[in-house]
């Protein structure tokens, strides 16, 4: 049932994002909620549960489990948003967290990109802190432990893929990973 709800939320969010144009950029909070659903990651995370034969509590009864799931969504989606800018950004570029922050914070592309880096780092720290908090609570059992491990694996796999694919960084992925820099063209 969770997968079904996530699938509907995915389709609704994709439709809403595609209906927005470059003149109608949402505020950061609206974008984050839309992006969590539009990424399709929640469906992927439900497949962790299904493929592992896990018995997880409903999200409503496990605030911390939902928080971990949202944090994993944000980490993956925001990382992709930021690295996708390596292909260049134009005024009509696809809506992503960088363009939303440029409007929301009234800042330059470079400042918004740097801020996304800070947000990703903060979200990673929050994920680790939430994971420790969850490990200490009574609802952590083998199934929830395996699910959280699956979230970690999805985060690591997705971020590694961003560097390994030539989709965003061409053949420079290993260089960028090693040195932490990338030149991003701003196209008119």
C-alpha cells in the first residue's frame, strides 16, 4: 500500500513540477516536498522493504523512520540537482534546488551552488545523527536495521553513480571526486 501511495505522489509531483515554468519558481519548502516525491526515491525505498521481505511499522507510528527516509531522499536528490549543473545552466534550465535557492535567497548561481553543498553536508550529518537516535530506540529491530542499511546503500550508490556516469561530468568524474571541484558553465 505504501508503494501505491508513493507512486501516486510521484505522478502528482512530476505533473506539478512540469507545469511550473522558469517564471514560477516555488519557495524552498514547497520545492523540497515536491522533489522528494518527484525523485521517485520513495518508491525505490519501498522496494528495499519489499525485496528484503521486511516488516516495517507504518510511517505515522515511526516519526524517526520517516525522518530517515526523507533525509535520504534529500541527500540523493539534492546531490543530483547540484551535479546536474555541471552540464551548464540557463534561465530555462530544469527546475532544481540551485535555481530555487537563487530565487529564494536572491543570490548568485555560485552562492546557491555553494549553499547546496552546505545543505547536503548538513543533511548527511542529520541522517547520521537520526540513525544513532533510531538505533537507541525500542522500535529498532532486524527489519528496521536492514531498511536503514538499505537507505545508506542507496545514498552511497547514488552519489557514487553521479561521479561514475558520464551523464553530468563527462570523463572528469574521478577528478572531481578526488579534488572536489568542477567548473560549471553558466549559459545565456
